[in-house]
C-alpha cells in the first residue's frame, strides 16, 4: 500500500524547539521523522509515496519597531537565512513536496515570553522595552493547502493511507472526507499531548521519539490507539528587536 505523510511545518518547528530545548529542526530532522513513522509495524508492507511539508516562507519585509524606532530589514536577519535555507533543503529532498503559503504582518504584539516582567514594569509605571514586543505575523493559506491535498488524495485514490503530523483540529473535516473515501488516516506525534478530537477522528496514533542530537538511534514508532469507528484535526532570538521567532506564526 502507498502512504503519504503530511507535515504541518510551523507545528513541527515549534514542537521540535520544545523537545530539543530550543534547537530548530533541520531537513534531516524531517526525514528522520518520516523514517520513524514508516518504521511502525502498521506500515511494514507499505511504501512511502511522498511526504508533504506545509509552511510559509520567512517574512522578508521591513518594519519600524514601535519602541526602539529602529527600521528592521527582516530579509537581512540570520533568522531569515536559517529558515530560507531550511526550506530550500526540504525542497531538494527526494519524495518530498514543499507546499508554501504566505505570511502577513499584522502589527506588533506583547511578547508572551516576557509577560511577567512586562506586568511588573507596568505596575511600577515603567515604560516598555524593545524586547517586550514582537512582530505579529499571521500564516495564510497553509491549512487550506493541506486540506485540499487530503481531499485530492482521497478523491483520486492516489494512496491507501495518510499520516498527519499536526495538532490542528481544523483538519478533522478533511480527515473525515478521506476516511469516507476509503483511506486509513493516522495522526503522528512525538512526545507532546495530542487532543482527543484528533484521536477520535483518526484510525490510529503513531507515536515516536526523535533522538536527542547525541543519540545514534531512536525507538521505533508505534500505534498507541485505534478508535473503533470513524465518521459515517521558537527558534533562538537572533535579532535584538525580535523577541519571538517569526517562524512559528499564528494561523489565520
């Protein structure tokens, strides 16, 4: 049977940062995740048809910081280069399709990582500091691209099984559509909580562990839950004025 793996890129980036204590993923991290998923006994007699990676390119515009009044050229930051190179490596990987949406700037926001210090400063009538705010970027079109690909694979009968690496319950209607058209739909996770909504609308949850950098191997993935019935879902700061990573934007 043919299997496709669909990866929510901003979600994977965020969870990799959490699991690896701030280390951003590489293209090899994505390939390793796909290999570990395919190592699951559920896929013993199957082959990977293609992996799909959904993300948006890094924001490369200009903006004036509201506190420091510095003009920031985002395309000149190290953060931009890292994300650009990462996506370029993914684009060149065999059996990998890169699906890119876009990022839209929607002003600035308080940096939630500094919220305790911000509240303390405000309570003492102290002014906000540049690191207290960050650019507010909203991801566009990515969810739609992922949902359309799921529906297209199901309607065309391209594959027999799909595996989603996402935490987005908005994928549930597309998952149900695929199951109604005869596909087996799994959700993959590595070490984080997965919502019951996604579990309930999948044929199983493939759980695996990404190895720490010093480890040479990782345990194989395993299906840890099989619902019975289907339907009749920040990189390090590299610029003083960027208090949060632009690579984990909110969804529209």
